[in-house]
C-alpha cells in the first residue's frame, strides 16, 4: 500500500513538472508569436514606405509639366507688360516661387533615384540646407524654430550627397516628431579635433527626450517608440549605417523632458599624409 502511494506521488510530481514545462513552452511560443506579428507589421510598414517613395517620384514627374507651363505663361505675361508696370512685381514673385518649387521637385527626383553610391566632395552645411528645404513645411506646421550655428570656412568631406540628405532628413523628421507642441531645432556644425580631424555635427531638439532604457536601443533595426503606423523603426538604424559607411561616428544623448542631441563626426578630407581609399581616415 505504502509502495503504491509513493509511486503515485512520484507520478504526480512528474506530471506537475511536465505541466510546468508545457506552461513555460506555451508562454515562450506566445512571445515568439507576438514577436513574429510585430516584425510582420514592421515589414508591411517598410513596404508601404517604399510604395510611397515610388508614388512621390511619380507625382514629382507629373508636377514638372504644369510647373513648366506656369513658368512659360508668367514669362509671356511679363514680356507683354512694360517694365514699370506694378504687375511686374507680382509676376516676379510668382516666377521665383515656381522656380523654388521646381528645385524641390528636382531634389525629390534625385533622392528617389538611388543607384550605386557616388562619393564626391561635399559641403556638409549645404546638404543640411537642402534637407531643411525639403522638410520646411513640416517644421513650420509643427511650429518648430530652426537655429543654425555653422562655423565659417569649414573643411569639405568626401561623401555621397544623397545618403547625407537621407541622413539629415531622418534626423530632422525624428526631431520634429519629438516636438508635437512646437520647439527649437538647433544645428551646430564645426571642425572637430580628435584622433582624426573631422567635421562635427550636433542636432538638438527640445522635445520629450528618450527613456534611459530605450537610449541604448534606438538605433537597433525595427526598434521604435512611436505608435503603430507612425514609424518603421528603421530611421535611426539607417542613419547609423550611413555614418559608418562614411567612416564616421554617431551617438545620441538625451534626458527625459529635456530633448535629445545627436552627435555626428565625419572625417574631413586630408590635404596630405596617409589617407584611406576615399581620402579620409576612419574615426575610432
């Protein structure tokens, strides 16, 4: 009798252990399922972003024709009026705005035509200004003031200008999203001196800041703190990839409630001495 009871206890213990194992396995499977669903959602978001990029390129092509028509009509009207006519001023303003819109369309088209990397001599401040032009209306809509602090006579760098444009667009968009109630975007560019001389860029916002637990993960692929449908979790990961491809460094500092600052260092062109294949030394 006692032997039977002991055997039953052992069987019960084995059964309890099996149940605990099954419960743990079930919980692990549920976590994996949630992870797969999350990644699937993010991949759908990436696909949608690609489609939107193709649509933007198509729309940019279509805009060129009406812009050209408006430009020709304005020029024709201006030629028919005497130079001293007050309407000449209004036509001049229209012509300037059409020209500015045409330049923006051209930048969008160039941005959408991504092929092989094309490394050239680049003025960092000029590329920053190109990005600010493209995101101007979003910044104005969000009531964001842009402050510039560019060092005079900065050295040039070797870079792919389109990749730099993508880098700055991503960072400015993130900063804008972090300041939904308005704020200040401060951009500093100056010559840095570390083990290797570089062009240093600081992009600071006065937004919500980043939680300490999230700070180490913000540049990981698919990591995002934005609501569903508001972000792919790829922006900062792409930024890190671009900076590394240019042999530079990127870091982020933040304090909750006091905004965030992105620090970028890109090696400048060396006039002489040992250089890499692109004429710069990688930063370490």
